[in-house]
């Protein structure tokens, strides 16, 4: 295999990778995760890198985790009836009027479409707010705790600025890095196929007249 063959193979692989990146970005699979204000806690998943607005408040899921069996307070652990899901949320108030946001008005949604409200006891035991006063330009970050059935598969969190608002759903996924694996695999496969094809190409023969 000559040097021009290698260059052509590498160029083909690069073009395939660029096309895949464009396609995946169009479907939102290469979106950057949320910038964290603190390191991820044990077994916590990063939130998506998007914001969702409800009225004059924008929400961003910073991180989340399900499967917690208890919440730790100042004294003994408080056990979940099923499992706790803990969602770390960042809010930004973009306009007037000021309002009071109730963390207990937030919900998580499972794969069957059932919604579960935030759990007041866990919220208080973990020293997280029940009511937040949001003024113009205010940015807040806090945990919201939910007690859901042990076998529930949580797929989204429903966030609302006011108790009577329908709210906005933010999908929860276990990892944003997963879509990068097929890209690497396809790129490696393309490189191998290109090299094999170049190696198997028959050498030109000089005809003797």
C-alpha cells in the first residue's frame, strides 16, 4: 500500500466522522452537559445542557440520581418508602414579577407516565428549601427529593414556577457520553475497511506488447 493510498483512506475516515458528528449534533446527542457548580456526588448523573422556561423562570437540571434508600439529617437516616430520587435544579428569574417557588410543586415522571410530587420530609431533613423567594435576576441552586416506588423507572422531571402551572418536562438520561461510543466504533471500523480495501487493491501490471 502506497502513501497516497493511506492518505486517501485517512481522508475518507475523517469525512465519515465529520458527517456522523453533524448528524448526531442535529439530533441533540452531542449536546454539552450542564456546567457543574460542584463535583458530581456518588453515582450522580449530569443533567442535560439545556434550559426550560416556565413563565419568567428558567430551569436547568444540574445533576440527578435515583435508587437512594435514605436521606441523612442531623440525627438518624430517614428511610424511603420506595426509593429516593434527588434532582439538583438551577433556576434563573428572567423578568418581573417576583414570586415564591415551592419545591414541593415539582414532580418526577416514570416510564408509564405516572407523576410523583416532591417529598416534604426528605426536603426538610436534607436542609433543602421548601419555598424560595425569586426576585428579578435571582439565580438559585438546590436539591429536590422525591419518594417513588422501588421499581419505578424515572424518565423526566416536571418543573414549574407556580403551583397552578402545567410545568415543563426535562428528560433524564443516565449518561450524555453514551452516543460517543458508536462514533468511535464506526470511525475505527471505517479505518479498518479502508486499509483492507487499499491493501487488497491489485498492483498495476505493465503490459508487454
